[in-house]
C-alpha cells in the first residue's frame, strides 16, 4: 500500500521501555522506528495512569506517568526516532539468518518496514477496545457495531447510538450528530467524565431536541444478518425500553491483548515472550523482547527493569547492525563522541 | 481476622479470612478467587475487580469515591451495590461480609 521503509531497528511499542531503548540504541548510532497502536507515546503510563505519581524511578523521588513519558521523549529526541502511531504490527517475516538477520514487518494498514533487528517492547500487549458482554454482539461487529470510528461517512443518515461517558464517547457523539439521522448517547449515570465543554455542548443539543440522552445500560440487541435494528436499554429502575438504531458505538475503555505477537513463532512462557538475560533475545536471533512483555527467571514487571533490559539488548543489536565494528564501552559523562551524538558537546 | 465470603457467578462460595489493612481485591487474588482479574494491580485504573457488595453491608462499606465511580463506567452490569474491590479496605467491621462476583470482567 504505502512505500517500503528501511531502517536499522523497529521497536514495537512506544511505552516507557521502548522509548528508553531509542536512547540506548541511539548512543550506539542505531536508528529506530517505533510503531504503536495508540495515538501517542507512553504505553500504560500515558494510557492508564497519566496523573498518578510513580515513586520508584531511580533519581525521581516522584514523577507522574505522563511526566515520565515527556522526559523520556525529550531524552530520546537527539536521535530523531520516527513514530508510527495508530498502527498495529501484524506480521514479521524473517528474511535473513542468524548471522545476518533481516526482517520485514507489516502493519494493519499495509505499511512494511525492513530492518536488521526487531525490539518487541509491547508491554501487556496492544491496547484494544473492551467489548461489552451483550449477548450476540459478535454477529453485528464490523457491520453495525463499531469500537472505533474510522470513516465518519459510514454513519451518515443512520440512527446512531454511542455508549459511554468519557471523552471518546462525547467527542464522537458531537462529531457524528450533524451527519446522523438521529443520535442517542447512552450512559449508565447522568454524570460524565468527559471535558465539561463537550458535556455542555451535548446537553445543549439534547435541550434543543437535536439528539437524545438515555441513562441506563444496554442489555440486548435486535436485528438480522448483521444489521442492527434496535437495542434494549435497562434503566436505573431496572425497567427495559427499546431504542431503534442502525449503528452502535460502545466506548468501554481499553484492555491489553497479546494480539498478533502470539503468531510470530517465538517461544512463549505463559503468554509472555521468553528471553535470555544476557541479551534479552528471543528464540529467533535478531528479535529481542524487553519490558513487561518478556519473561525470564526472576523477572519483575517494573519500568526500571525494562530500562536495564534495553541497554543490554542494544549491545547485541550493535553487532547485527555493524558486524564489522568493535564496540567500546563509554560513559555519557566523559565521552566526547557520545556527547556529540547528544548534541551537548 | 474478619471473614469474607466470595460467591462466584455460578453460585460457588469460598470463605476467606482477610487481613485487616489489605484490600478485598488483594484478599481475593491472594486466595485465587476466580472472576476477579485486577489487571492494574489495585490502582483504580482498570475496573476488572468489579464486585457486588451484600446490600446489608452497603452502609458499612460505603459508596465509591468520584474516581472509582468514573472507573465503574468501564464495568458491565453496574448495580447500586457495585464496587471496585481494590478500593475496599478490610476492617474488623467487615467480618461476615458477602461479595458476589460478576461472570465477566471484560
Ligand atoms: C496503574 C499502574 C501503576 C503502575 N505503577 C508502576 C510503578 O509505580 N512503578 C513501575 O516501575 N511500574 C509501574 N507500573 C507498571 C509499568 O507501567 C509497566 O511496567 C510499564 O508500562 C511497561 O512498559 P513497556 O514499555 O514494557 O510496556 P507498555 O507501557 O505496556 O507499552 C507497550 C506498548 O506497546 C503497544 N503494542 C503492543 N503490541 C503492539 C503491536 N502488535 N503493534 C503496535 N503496538 C503494540 C501497546 O499499545 C503499548 O502502547 C504500573 C502499571 C499500572 C497499570
Ligand atoms: S484492580 Fe484495577 S481497578 Fe481495581
């Protein structure tokens, strides 16, 4: 689909561990591309707890999830990594062999990247939308039930029901309301987490009769052949009412799923990628796994462990990227050559 | 130690002695109680530790705080006695509490 890209290393996952790996690889003159299904960097820190303080990052008595991500981005900036957001790595094709590895990665939008080493920093797996356990919902997925809005046009002149009370639910309610034949927002309580200005805009539309707000939880679906015709709504008083609709967009947050990684032929231990503790390399030479996604005796799922793993993996990756060069150990405090790379000397 | 009974969605019950000061979620995980996932480890960031609290104990256990109420939006089949078990601290007053778990945490 899009042009083929070539680089030294592709890092799958732009969580804290993937971001720090850019720095460690950068010091060794290794260029990186990062791919993440989320629309931004930071993995769990940015998606699950941006405002919560972390107390066990060495040298930072306290830093918030987002604060740490911002600093990691700043730290890796001198190495100009390329980010591919909103894309999931689906497949890895092995082109080379153990002595000269070469890989071709393909994302869900058909982009391909060729590289000499792959670093899987996929954490708990890719973030994917949670699906509400409404009986029979699978039959409508992709036709009438959508967990994300890819093309707004698909909702034109349809009766749309959006479920949820956060920013995604409110933003899409407001964006799709002008196109939809009728818009109904369903939420379990009359209180919203979303930004106040969007909540107010929604309430204005409801007050002027341009859309509906229904308080309750969806318990059933009605339709045929993948085409939805109505949803059942259980109100706070447990009474059930029916809302006619052709499209349902539930927003129940994200959950982490291992996803395609399970199909890459790597040795797994309890759904985690098995690695050695010298190089953090997987059962396929040239593919490394660092951070929450890997497993080895004594593993601790801490950000600090992931940083260490990235530093050691980088040493081995250097051999794959520059087989003819010898690596000399240097400190950032005293090496002018490292400082030049960092833009401080 | 206060004793807590966990009843799963199939009706099987388990009586567990809970440690004062820990949370109901931690108690459940430590004793491998099914149907509580606790993906985020108790940070009130995942809603996969959703439980129903015995109505009789609701006045003692209390209502969720604002942050927990927000997280409950991500749980399914939320009822007036829904709570996130990682946000319930075990106290001596909880002796005899019954907790019911939903069949799915999402
Ligand atoms: C509430 C909470 C509190 C925590 N507190 C602490 C703490 O105090 N101290 C501490 O050290 N740790 C803490 N942790 C754990 C810490 O957040 C993790 O150890 C850390 O985020 C792991 O980083 P990572 O980069 O390995 O993975 P993640 O942060 O999980 O990032 C992985 C990224 O990879 C992406 N991805 C996965 N598969 C694919 C694919 N196939 N294609 C594209 N993208 C993909 C995901 O979307 C995700 O963005 C906490 C975790 C939680 C949930
Ligand atoms: S364990 Fe995640 S919200 Fe309770």
